[in-house]
C-alpha cells in the first residue's frame, strides 16, 4: 500500500508540485493501480491459449498471377515514359526550399 508520505517523497524526487488537495486522491489512485497490477500478476497462466479463444480462422486466397494491362496503355498518360518505365525528373539539391 502506498502512503501519503511516499507520494510526497516521489513528487519531491521528481521535482513536481502537488497541491495539498490532490495528494489524497493521487494516493488512492496509485493504490488502485497497484491492486490492479497485483490482480494481473495473480491471474497466472491458464491451460487455454488466449489466441485460440475464437474458433474462426483467417480466410486467405492463394496468390495468383493474372495478366496486367499492357505497359503502353499504362504509360499513355505518363507524359514521357521511357523503355516501359515512368520518367521522373531529377530534383536538384537546394530546389524547392
């Protein structure tokens, strides 16, 4: 259990200002957090794996290679495609700043 004095000491070490009216609430909140952590620690491991709680499986299709559009059709609106590739102008260093 965390005491009021421990909260004040932690605040002092962390160089935090805690108003007098917040110390009691912070002490209670810290004790609730520690109690929750204790509950989790006490839960232990069960025989049942958590990743198998739901019997559903991902349904994935096999990858299939399918015909694509002809490169000429893809590049027709590229405005300057070369050898089946998109042409991107080279940006000089210092430009666009």
